[in-house]
C-alpha cells in the first residue's frame, strides 16, 4: 500500500483549510491503544478463549439474553471490557485530532460506534460526542424499572481470568435493586435505552445545521470504520455529501470510497496517519506538537496507524500501511 506525496499534500491542505472537523470512528480507532477490534471469530476468541469453548461468537455474546439467562457470563464479558477501557490510555492520534480541531473555527464533533469512551478519556468534550451504540461506562436497569441511565464509573466488576465470569456482586439498579446492564446497543436488543444517545444525536444535528447555515468547510476524518456494520461509513459519506466537505477515510483494509462528484471532494488515502505529522498547521503550538511526534514509534507496523520514521518529507516516498 503506497501513499502518494500529492495525496499527502492534498490531505494537509484540506485540513488546513477546514473550518470544522467531523470525526467519525469505528473499532479500528482503538487498535493502536491496544484494544481489540474483535475482527472475525478467531480475533474475538483470542481475547476471550472461554467463548471459543462455548462456541460463542462476538455477535452471540453481545446479546441481552445472557443478562437474563446467565448474568455472570454476561457481566464477565461486559465487565471485563468496561474495566479494560477504563485503564486504557488513548493513543496519540487522539491528541493530534484535538490539535487539528483547536485550529478550526467551529471545532470538532465526534460520531462513533465505539462504546469504549476513549474520546472522552482523551479529553474531547462530552457535549461534542455522539455514541451511536451507547457507552459501556453508563448503565441502565435490565428490568427497565424507570431508573434511567446512570454513570457506571463507581461500579466495579471483578472477572475470573480463567472462566471470564464475573464474580458477584454484579452491578445493581440503584432504584429497584435489580440487575443492571451496560447502556450499550447489543444484537437483538429491544431493551436498550437510547435516551442519552438520542440527546447526543440532537446536539450533533444542531451543530451540523450551524455548519450549513454558516457555509463551513468541514473535513470528515473517518478512522477505522469497517463495512461489516456500515453505520459510521454511511454517516461519513452522507454528511460529506450534504455539506460539500472532504472525506478522509483512514482504513488499512477497507479504504474504498464512492465515486467523487463535483461537490463532493473525496480522498482515497489509505493508512493516512503517516501524513499527520506533515500537516503544516497555522498554529505554531500545533506545529511544535506534531513535530515532536516524528520521533515516537507509537504506532504498530501493520496496524491501523502507520509506523513513522525519519523526516516528514519522506512520508510520500515510502509507504507500508497495512
Ligand atoms: Zn431498576
């Protein structure tokens, strides 16, 4: 996979000219923070070996039926993830996006299918975030007693590392004392309380309307969103088309973009993070920050982000990507 120098320059110009940043992200965004993207059954079972023994795929496990039929298994899976995401330090790509956003008139808004809370951990403001599938760090009553959604940061779950089952006591509803569940949209999930996510979406819609009325020049930076569940990709394309913005699809495996139209300037820059430190920002503070990144090997070879070495101008001539 090769990155062409012109693409790097075009990408840098697009971000430099942008007056708003629309950041969209799927599971690939977390890979360089050391988080699994649960790609394929084998990828899932590598992280959760007991599920292989039980013959359970990710989709089978991510189902509310387990909270009714086998709560310690359900909370073993979600509790393990919740505690892991809490401990995870977001990779430096998050800080880079923040610096870009700080240089734009309208700032950034994030739309993500990830439930891991990594954008908040990285310091993005909660009011500029739409978590389309909810958040594992928020809980709701499994019996839907009317308690609503609460912050689960005080709920701790201990998981047996051999069986991946949670050790009681399990998180409980503060109102009725019944079993709690994460406020995450699961497969076959009719009980998900979408109140919080819907409020986030309303804020996003309002912000997009502001961009439209003020003639903003947005760039949509899409990070690690796959085709298996295309919610994020579809949103990226729709919003780029609607606002006449540039879409940057950063994805080492699935970087194809729809055909460009005159109003819709699309980029096909796979594994694009390589050029991030080559971006010539107008903000001197941002420039210092990105220059410093050039000497850090914070990315995994073959992973979502591309390993970087040497001076910026080399970015276009060498390319490894995925
Ligand atoms: Zn309750």
